[in-house]
C-alpha cells in the first residue's frame, strides 16, 4: 500500500506576518476551482476539497469565516505535486511540513 504524506497550506506571508489568512472559506473554494480542486458536494464532508492526487481539509467553519491553514493529504505524488506547485505560485501560498515545522514555497 502506498504511503500518504500530510502537509499544511498557509499563506506565504504567515511567517513574517502571523495572522495572515488564506482568505474566507468561500473565496478559497472559488480560488481552487481553476486547479481542478473542489468539494464533491457531500454534506458529510463540507470542508473537504479533492484534486488530482490530493485531498484538502479546511476547518469546520462557515463560508464567510477566515481560514488560516488547510491540511493537505498527498495521495499520489505524481499527480499532486504539479497541482500544489501551481496553487502555491498562483495564490501566494506556502507548504509547511507538520513534522519538522519547515516551511517551503514551490
């Protein structure tokens, strides 16, 4: 069985300016759509978006609430990394390794 890897998406300015958010939940969902990443419409998982080779979990907040971070589970690295790279560059976000705390932009 292939192993999964978990990362955290944060705003690229978060390290220098703590409190910088990714935006409102509804804005984030709209911003992810061009990257073929969106919720599947399930009422059981309203804060989960799926994309090529990845799963993004947002906090259980309302559509107008700010989101500080998104937990990303990489299910297939070959498909997920190009998407994550485009998301980070296009939206000025960064990835953080929750195990080491290391943050990196792609």
